[in-house]
C-alpha cells in the first residue's frame, strides 16, 4: 500500500483551505457536540442535521443533561432526521457516559466502543475529531475515495470492517494531529468532490495521483448496492406512525394510527417493529405512546 495517491500534505493543505465551516468542527465544540453530530450525520445530510444539532446542544449541553430527559422527549426532539433508533442509542450512550465516565465523553477507541450504541465508525470518529487521535475513520465516503484513488476501482465493494480499517490505517500519517486532520480531509473529499454519482475530478487535489482517473475511470463492476427507496417502504410507514405519537401529548388509540396508512398488513408489521425496537410502547389499556410517555 502506498499513500502517494492520497498524499497527506496535499490533502491537509486542501482541507485547511476549503473545509466547510461546520459547527461541530469549530474549536469551541465539545467532544459531546462531536459525538452528537457523528450520530446525526450517519444517515442524514448536513443541511438537515445542523438546525437540530444546535437545538440539541442548546437544550442538552452535556451527556448528563440528555440522560435526564425521557426517551419520549428525545424522540420528539429528533424530529424528522429519520432512523430514530439513533436517538435512543444516543440517549443510552449519554446515560452510560454520565453514570460511568464522570459526564466526559471518553477519548480512546476501546472505551468508546464499550458504550451502548457506539459502533466502529462513531468510536473512531469521536477519538479523531474530538480528541485528535490517530485512528482510521472509515465511512462510505472514505471507502469510495480509497477504492478510487488507491485501488483504481470505480467504487468500493461490500464493506469489511477489518479490511477497511487496515486499508485506511496504512494511509495515515505518523503524527497524531496530522492523522486526525487527514481523516477529516479524506472524508470531506468524498463528501464534496469524489461523490458517488459525479466525482468532480477536475477540482480534485489528488487528481495527479489518482489510480482510477489514471486508468481512464473504468466502470464499477462489483456487486450492486441496494437502492434506498423511501416512498411506500416500511421506513416511510414507521415514520408516519411515529409522527402521530410525536405530535400527541400522550397515548393515542389504535384508530389514530390506523388512519395514516391504508395497507393494514404493512401498518401492523411496522407498528410491531416499532414496539420491538422500543420506539413505541403499548399501555395497559391498549393505547400506544412514545416510550415512557404514559
Ligand atoms: S481524481 Fe476523481 S476519482 Fe480520483 S479521488 Fe479525485 S475526484 Fe475521486
């Protein structure tokens, strides 16, 4: 493996000159703010995350403040960010940080990984971006940039945590602070320049060393990725059911939920999955509510 294709000096200079000014990147942002941003950004674009992130940090500036909120409050404040199980994961992590870590977000990867709801990506992103640690931070964007620039492939194949981490680890500069900055730069490159559908190679700082570009940009011919639809999916129906509960101040009767989607089979399946996921609870008298909201 060579890092020539993704030269750290080039990428860090590019990042210093062009990085988007995002609130969780500012020096005054706390590690807690970074953790909240990383969970929110996993499946939601920056523009939708930013206002909600500000509101969360204003309302819950520390892990213990969030831990003191009810799950129902947290789910309401999650609003329309989607994939609301993330809100409960964040709440569970905040509770563990408040109870076992003196209300301070841990800085090392293993301790972060031991927190509930914190996975391989989030643990390393927090260690790198909140604490400047040297560790491989691998998300979809980074995998795509490495696949193209280093391996000359049009896109990354199916993820493999072990292989992907080793792949990116080999690229990191030795210096700890540089490595963290480099991780942020590679991710930014994938988000704003080397995008999945239309990479802007002419604007790319590593164009000269990019193996995919040099090879004439061969088409990706690995396994197809599942297409993320929304309309008509269980995800949409789950969202509609949760909207009813978020907009209500307490438990609702079944008929209120039945009104949001005509297909009874799909509706029942979605409601069951929300109950299983702990996003909805049923009261003793058969009504439905957000967790703890009754
Ligand atoms: S040259 Fe093009 S394909 Fe290569 S890293 Fe830059 S944007 Fe991506």
